[in-house]
């Protein structure tokens, strides 16, 4: 297992998700503050964590080839509906209820951003797989037949030069003609 490659792959997928989550969190919290509905400092981690959660869910769904996308959307709708039902509960804490709109906004925005990031990740690997398939097809169609013809011509020439069976056996074997 190549730890360096794992870290590079993780960084190239996770860093954009975290960067978008940080940016959208700052924008939404600033907008909430400007709208005279600031989020309490002691509850600031809730919007941040839901922004990251939405981004990660989106990145997983965007880079997946499975039917996971439907499950992610269903899960996000479930989370949003649970948060909204809590927000309108009669005995809910007013500070906590004030964090619900930014949480919902950040969850949905970052899920959409994560879908885009994951789709770009998937597209990168699809392009790589296509390029490798084209290279292999060209290699098999061009180089393998050329190499085979070259080796056959070397073998024919060796057999013509060594007419006796024992000389041809000793000098014209595959390992003698093509060492390595």
C-alpha cells in the first residue's frame, strides 16, 4: 500500500470539499448575521459539521457508479425534515432553532458542490481509463504484430544459417536469440 499516493488522492478529493465547506459556511454565517439571525458562538460547529457532511456525501455520490445517489438524496431529505421538525417543536431551544436554517442551507449547498467535485473526480479517472484502453489497443494492434514478425524473421534467418539440427537447436532457441 502506497501511503503517499493515498494521501495525494485523499487530498485531491477532500481538500476541495473542505475548502467549499469553509467558504459556504463563512458566507451563510455572514448572511445570517446580516439578517439579524446570528448563530450562537457555542453552536458554531453545527453548521460547519453539516457543511462538511453535505460535501462528503455529495463527493461520494458524485464519484460513485452505484445507485448510491438515490440513497444520499433520500438521506439528505430525511436529515432536513428531521431538522425542520425540531425547529418547529414548541419546547425547542431558541438558540438551537436559530442554527437550523444555516444548517439546512449549508447541507444542501455543499451536497451540490460535493456532487460536482465527485463528478470531476470520476471524469478524471474515466478519461484515464479511456486513454489507457486506447494505448493498449494501439500497442496490441501495432507493436505486438511488428515484434512477432521481427522475431520470426530472425528465427528464419538463424535456421537458414544453421542447417544442421543440433546447430539450429543450440543457436536458434528463443533464449539464445532474445536473451533477457
